């Protein structure tokens, strides 16, 4: 069996991304081993059980919100905790950060993309989905600079195309794909 192309997959999304995330998670093989990190914008001052909802809707049981200093494990799906930036340390553990919002967002997709690609480099697959602000565009630049692969949901297929368009405008080398092409790309590169 050939080695997987990526050691980590990070998916960023905001308004209009939940249905796409559910579709992607449902489409992964049951024994998919590459860790998946979800950075999703959500309201900071309201109770959220997004991890439970995603688990139920996608039919997967391994979605968790990581604790600070928790090691990244294969076969897990991680959801950035509400109102924290989710970063990764060189020892492959998570770090929760409560610094100022970036692009009005905490968690910030930009910060997570930059942090994860800084640790995993060319073994990073970063995917930016629908959203109504520009978060994620600068982070994808960092992923590309570190040799990782950057995918952007096609604006035509996004409920809110602002975020994908910002990334495309900033990064001419991103791959622009609809959700079906995104899952095909994930499965093509990962031999799990």
C-alpha cells in the first residue's frame, strides 16, 4: 500500500459550509485514517453542540473538540472549539488560543491554516469552503508557500461565494472545485 499524500486535512468554512462539510464527511471511507480538522465560524456567545450535530448528520462518531495540548491522532475528526483559535504545535499537539479575532472570527481559518501548514508543510491539504468574509485566503497562501495543496470551493457552488472568491483572487494556484470534485481529490490522494 502506498503512503498517503497528506498527513492532515484542514477544512475551513463559514456561512453556507455546513451542508458541504456533512457531505464531505459522509463521503469519507469508514476507516479513513488521516486526521481531519474543521475550522467553522459560529456565534461566540450562544451555546453550540455543532460537534454532536455534525456527528449525527454525517453518521460519524469520532468528531471531537480538542483540549489544549491534546495530541493529534489518526482516524479522528477535530472541530475547533467555539471562540478559540485552534493552532498546532511542533510536537503535533493542539494549542487553544484566545487572542483577538482575525477577520472578525475566532476561530480564525487563516491562523489555523498557517499554523497547521507550518508544522505539516507539504503534507497539508487545506480546503476552503463557502463563507461571507475573507478569512482563509491569506492562510491558503501560507499552505501553498509551505508546499501543501490548497483547494477552494467553486464560487458557483458556494451559498456564500465571498470567501472562495477572496482566496481565488489572492492565490492563482489554488484548485477550484465543486464539492464532488473535492471529495474525489481527497480520496485520490489518500490511500486509506
